[in-house]
């Protein structure tokens, strides 16, 4: 039971950590503001309530500049 408890606890803690992270599978990339170093994943833009310009590009919540899209490179690496 001790081992089972440990595994369950480890799984629960990893699942709890950073609610917004860990679901990279449905994210094609992220939007960056170079001036502010602000990063918002494409799937989080609507959740964050960011405004968009005429082309649908999100605007930085801090400075209002158009953000730059950066496609996620490889999958499975959290470096
Ligand atoms: Zn900005």
C-alpha cells in the first residue's frame, strides 16, 4: 500500500501543478510580446481575454502591441 500511496500522491501532485500547463497537445504555439516578454499560448488567448487586431492577432495585455506568434517547435520537450 505504501508504494501505491506514493504513486497516487505523485500523480496527483503532478496533475495539480500549473493548471494552465501540461496540455500542450492542443496548442500550436504561443504569442509573444518582445517588449514585455509576455507569453500567452494560442489556446489561452481567449481565456486571458486578450484583444485582437483586424487580422485576429492578439494584442499584448500590457502594452497593446501586436504579439508575435511562435509555433511550438517539437512536442514532448518542456525545456
Ligand atoms: Zn507588451
